[in-house]
C-alpha cells in the first residue's frame, strides 16, 4: 500500500489536502475521511510533511465524487487467506497436548449443577 497526499476541492469549494491510499499498481483504495493537518515530532519531521503536501499541489485536484467513482470502478479483490487449520491440527503442529482441556461430560456436569 502506498500513502500519499492529494489536493481535494471540497463540496463547499474550499481546497484541502487528504491522505489517499493506493495499491502498489496505482489503484486508489480509499482516502482519509477528513482533511489532514501537518504535524511532526520535530521541526525536520514537520518540514518533511509540508514538503510532501507541497508535492500534492502538482497532481490534478480531486473531488470526493471523483475519488469515490474511481474507487467504485476498481474490481473487488478476494481476500488473501491461507489454508484453514483445525484446532486439533494446530495443537499437534505446535507439539501441545489437550490434557488441560475439559471433556464435554465434565463441562455438562458442572453446568448442570448451577
């Protein structure tokens, strides 16, 4: 994921800077809900934040409508998930034992006494 600043023209006509999040292939993922304020833990960090914001002035100005339309045009990508592993497989893989787990009958008898 790549995070950059972009200039937006808000619905009231004002110009603001927002963070915009892109995939590595350049597809826009989302943008910050609110305009950003430059903040730094030191003067040099603040200077760098401002420099990145100044770079945003060279890119085309976006509107929320345009950004939303660009995001909506992106094909949905399936979540990357690994193979599912059962509890028993995980316990075996980690070399653990199940001896500390209560058996179902013990749990039922304790709950029945409540």
